[in-house]
C-alpha cells in the first residue's frame, strides 16, 4: 500500500504502558504502525508519549522527532536531548530512561530480532 499522511496530526491509537515502566508523572502512549514486513520484523510507524518519565528496553530503531522534547538516558551510554527535526538511533537491548518534557511525537523504523 502506498499513501501519504500528514504526520503532525495523524490519528493514533492508545498503546497501554506497563505501569512498571513509569518512573514519574502519568505519561500516556499512542501509536500507529504504518507498515510492517511480512515476517513482522520490520516496522514503520508513528509513536507519541505525553510528559512524564518512563523506562524501556529498546529494539534497533531509527527515529525522527516530529514535535515535542525529551531527554533519553541510555544506561552506560550517552544522554540524548531530542526535539523537532532531530534523528536518533537506538540499539537492541539498550536500557533507556525517557524524560518527556513536552508531548513527543516521532516517526520510526524498527527492526526486531
């Protein structure tokens, strides 16, 4: 399927967040998979999170921030400050802490093991 989508205001679906991941605040996550490979290992989509602090274990991912701001601390690695127009790469197994300052929306490409 080929299509175009206006990313900043595209409709997203709720994605329940595991309460054990929440460090601070009441962040809410929404998203939308736009494409997945037949084997389900490649995903392309949109993801959004409201302000708060959460932890995660990452997959291999390239993302571009569409709107919002966050600080992403990679355990044993760098601290990333991201905002509109910034691209970032995360690696499978990275343990991260996301502190979302302003509702963050990103477009992503993920590769699962």
